[in-house]
C-alpha cells in the first residue's frame, strides 16, 4: 500500500484492490487505487455481512467482499477461512435481495460510460493547452516522462516548488446550480518535501465575472492517489466554474498531476435546507405563504431557517418543491427533518409525477406522521411508470390538525439514510485486572442499531475485536473481555463502533481509550 507501489500500478492499471479491511464502503468519486474492501474471515457474524450488503443497496455504495479461503470444514487455527455453508448463505442473501454483482472492471467501465468528462485534454496529451492555463509558467510544465496514470501515463503536468505560489486552471465549464458534479485528479506528491498542494473552485456569473470560490481540500505529502470531490455551485448566480490546482509559495519538491476529470453526478433538490429566501419566502418552493411560517431563528435541524406549519389550520395546507428530473428506473430516498408537537391527523408526504413536458400524470402517497415526532423521516420512492420524467415533493397538514410541524433539511437523492447512530459508554472503566467490562447505550431512532463492535489494541498494536451482545433487561450492549493473561503494566486500548441497519457507522470513542493493566 506504499506510494512507490501505487505509482507503478497506476501507470499500467486503472484500479488497485488490496486486502486492507476498511471501515467505509466505496462511494463516488472512487479512489480507484485505494479501493475499500470488507474481508470475510473466520468468526465474522453472517449478519455483519448482510448489513454491509444492505448498506450498499440502500445507499447506492459499492461493496467489495474479499474471501481468502473457503472450506467445507475450516481449520480452527486458520483465521482467514470461510465455511462453505456461510459462503452459500451470503450468495443466497445476494440472490434474495436482488443485489447487483459485478467485477471491478465492470463497475469502473460503467462509471466511464456514464460519467462523461467535461474537461478537454484532461489527460494532458496536448500539454497545458486546450483551454488550460497557468501562472508562474516556469514552475508548471508539461511532463512526458511517464509520471502520470493509466490510460496515458506518458503525459502529465509537473509543479515545481519555488518562492512564489503557482496555479493551474481548467477551462471554464458551464454549470447548473441545481446539479452536483464529480471532480477527480491523479496526484503524486512523493517528491514534495514541504508546502501545500490543493484544489480550489473558481465560480463565475453568466458574463464570466468571478463571483465566488470554494476550497475543496489539499493533498497529503508523500502520497500517490486519486483525489475526488463532489461540487455543487454555491448559489444560483453561478453559471460557470473552473478547477484550480495550486502549490503554495515556498514549497520545495515536485508534484505530478494527471487525469483531471469533471462530470455531472446527480440532480439535487434546490434549496432543501430553506436557507435561500426571496422577499421572505423560500426559493424553489411554493405554498400558502399567508399561513406557513418561515422561521429564521434556528429551530430546525441546521442553519437558520425552517418551515413551520402552525396547528389548527382552517383548511389543509400544502408545501410544494420545485420539479426535479428523475430516472424512472431508479429508486430515490426522500429524507426530511420533522419535529411535531402534539398528536393528530395528519402531516403527510406525497410525490407528484410529471411527464417530460411538465404535465401532471400521476402521484404517490408515501406516508404520514400523526404523533409527536422529532427526528429524520425517510421515505423510499420509485417512479410509477416509464413516463415519469420529473417529480415534485408535497407536504400537507390536514385541516384542524392539533399538530404544529417544523420542517427542515429536505433531500431527494439516490442514497439512503446517512444519519449515523448515537451512543455512549456507561461508566467507562478506569482500571482492569481479570476482565474488561464494557456497557454501551446505543440508539438510532430511524434505522435501528444493527451492531456494536469493540476493537482492542495492546501496547499500541492491533490486538483483537469482538461484537457486543444486546441485553434487553439492561437495555445495554455488553461485552466482558478476559484480560487476566495480559502482563501487568501493559496498556489495553479500545475503540467502539456502532452500526445501524442502513450501514451507517459511528465511532463513539474517536480516539483510543487506554487502560493500564
């Protein structure tokens, strides 16, 4: 997994998948030379594998499962073997849940076919031309010495550190404020000994005037990887953008850049956080402005603004989103933060469906809330027919309902629940002798807690891991770990992870807790 290895792999191959078990799955934009994978080994509960599969399907992520060895009767001394029965159970789960199974090559070929690069000369075969431009020309030059990446590793661009900062700019690309974009580049900083190499977006209005910008991040020193970002224009005034690569002044060493890529990722709901107002009302939303209230005092889930449906409306009150393009073959996830006071019928959720010309053709009622509620509400939606080209989201509160409803953070995407579970350690132990007793309170109001795992280290090195067991009597997830064989003076560390039924994970001990034996 070291940089010299990745550097050579990248010249010949489009991706690399190792055996390093990672905590996350693969999400666009993929880091193709550090693909995340999940290792199926002896002692791993089948339910954990099923949770990974569920997460991948629900959130639209890419799960890579690695099996090291499969045997009818596994050797109990071999930690990296899976029984034939467990393997068959996993395969059957994939079949039963109609999971798409593809090779790495098939996945990446599909991405290449759908994520069309908007940048001309992104592989720099023509040097720094075709609309690309630079500052400090002596510090940024085209390189033809095979320091790039597949499929044309021969050509790249090299930045050399110097007293002044240096910048390379992509051509200006037209963008739509309601769309998100995927941006990627291959970067090699092995020879950068000091300074910062980073990524920045410049935004322009329709006339080409610079109006705003967004810093995206920086590259690690001594690292070879494919960096990727999701970009959404910062306002509806943005009509064009360019991607800027920079190396700070005073840097020493060199950086190689190749495979600059930008493509349309997905359509996103405009102003789903209600922060953009015009004349006191929400951009991209319509409703009864004489009754609905735009609260600007931070009463929602984030930001300043939320929408309030006051109780006891004289007639049914509605809030409608702007129309959003959809793919009739896709499944979407409609997520909202909802807070209600009192109970009563009903606060509901409905999808209006339109054809390509914008004509209403059908609709779907997806659910309601009729009790006190405070949290995330997520609904699954699939277009009724192939004629559906656009949809609108509709919220309603029935006449005379006793509920007051606060609404915020609306999203409509192809990715499901992304709210992690929560939890804490009950009376964290401060010393250990013969046994480490862990008690964890874990909760997830929407997706439910699927598992709680503890990862142990001993004197700073990985030691063991295990899943806690839920005790319905205490309401805690519990683990009693024998430690009587650990030498006195040794330091046992632990991290605790919680996962929900949608595959979200949360580390409730973000830095290792250490206990001396």
